[in-house]
């Protein structure tokens, strides 16, 4: 769709091993993406989120900072995988393909692309990332645990970044002004970062208990992808 797409694919082919690696790959994506590419604005917001996580991990603000860093890296790999599969014509989760299919549409606002990416990444990818890291650590995801408390401790920071983005990115994709009154504010108000992250944790616990029933787990993920794709399409309705 964009002439630099092969460069993006090259940027995400390396597997990040640290939060610093994740930041470096996101910075490469940001450098190469044009302003008229909706992917740029999700990546911009996600980079801010990742840098905030990195700062809090470095400051030792979590009960288990190594686990939080590992989750951040595992989580980002899903995003990078979606870029690679979509831009090379491979099977890609529908919730992500919804964003890639629309990323050059000028009537859609930058904040809509940012939120549609967050929708796909949190609702579909985050439960799987939590399960993967918990499996590596040999501990089940559980409410009230140190890991859950660290996870939810990020909510206030993330909510503040989302609120700021809603102001900074409230323009159409090319940068021109939106109508003073539209359905966009109602659409954005219906999406909550904290609520989405809580649902992701609940779904991670469910997936954990389905470890011995892979067919059911896969069916659940297919359903989750479908529902997340529907939400993504709602978030990407052009602003009139």
C-alpha cells in the first residue's frame, strides 16, 4: 500500500529481546512511516506507552520488574508479527487487518487509527502475551497476585497517555481539522483502556485453564478476533 512497506517488514523481522529493542524497532517504524499512514499514529501512541513502561521498570516501581519487562517484549512481538504477515500477504488476525486495510483513508482521524490499534493489540494480543509469559515463569495468571498488581498499576499512566493522545491526534489523517461536532467523541468515549486491560487479564486466566483443550482455546481466540475486528471497524468509521 505504501512504497516503504518492505522497509517496515525488514524493521520488524528481528525478534526483540528487551524493552530497549522494542523501542528501537518502533522508532524505525515511526521514522519510515509518512504522516498519511494510519499505522504511524498507532505506532506513535504505542511508542509513548512503551517508553513509559521502560521508565517505570528502570525506576524499580514494580514488584517484579523483570516480569513486566518480559511481558512488554512478548506483547510487542504480536504487533511486529501483524506488520510482517499483513505486509507480506500472509494470514493476519482480522482485528489487525481491519487497520491495515484502512491505513491510507484520509477521512479517518489519526486518533481513530491509534485507538483501533490499541483495540486489536489489547483485546486480542494481550491475553496471549500474558499466558506466554506466565508459562515461561511457571506461574498462573491470577487476580491479587504480584503480577496482576503490577499490571494494573500501569492503568493510570496509560489512561493519561490516551487522554493526551485524544487531543494531540484529533485531526484527520492528512492533518486537517475535523468537524467541530461529530460522532467521534461518542465513539472514543465508549472505549476504555483500563476496562480493556482488565478484560484481557480475565481472558488470559480463561486461556490458561484451556491449556489442555487446544481446540476450544483456538475457537475462543477466533471468536475474540472476530469481536475485536467488529470493534475496530466501529472505531474506524470515517468522520463526516
